[in-house]
C-alpha cells in the first residue's frame, strides 16, 4: 500500500495516515508470529463454497510468510462488502484482538485501513473513499 495518496487527498486522510504511522511505530513487531502461510487478500470473494461447504480458496499469488490470524482480521475488515453491518464487523475485530493481543490487532487493522483507503483514492469514487475512511476510523476506534 502507498501512503502518498493519503497525504495528498484530504485533511481526513492525512489524519488517518498520521494515526496509522503512530500505531505502527508504537507496536512491538517482535511479538508478531511469522511462520504461517498468509493469503494477504482473504475476503469472501476468494472463498469458494457450495451448499455451505468450503470447497476452495483462490487468488494465492500474494501469499507471504506471517501470522495466519492476519487473514481472519482481513476477512472481518472487508466483511462489509459482503453486507455485514459495521457493528458486527467491529465486534468480530474486537474478539480477534482479544485472541491476538493488542499489538498484532492494531498493526493488522492499521495496515488494512491504509490499504483500503489508498485503494479507494486511486481506484474508486469519493463516496467510496469516505466509506472506507469512516470504517477504518471505526475499526481503529474499536481497538482503543
């Protein structure tokens, strides 16, 4: 993800970029597991199912070593695209944060906030930027 788009877009996106930067600087990354295969783009459109049974996961070209829990945070973060209400997503992220620990959850959600808002600025509409910005702020607020 890029941050120059957030710096140039608006005061609100600059504020988010400053918050993300502060969050990343505050996290002790030595506590983050790094031995798992991580999909990196694990959302509902990359999960295949038939009759409610998981049949496959696609779009693996971005796989990296890291913490497999990042994929669950990604799924929760992007579940709004699948129609989940913000409150349900925020509760899911809060539950994952309790399991992960605050440093990992803050790092993962900060990355996803930067990634989603940057993507919207570069590829989507102004309304999409506002929607991702609002959700990113809410998700980060969930973590304190």
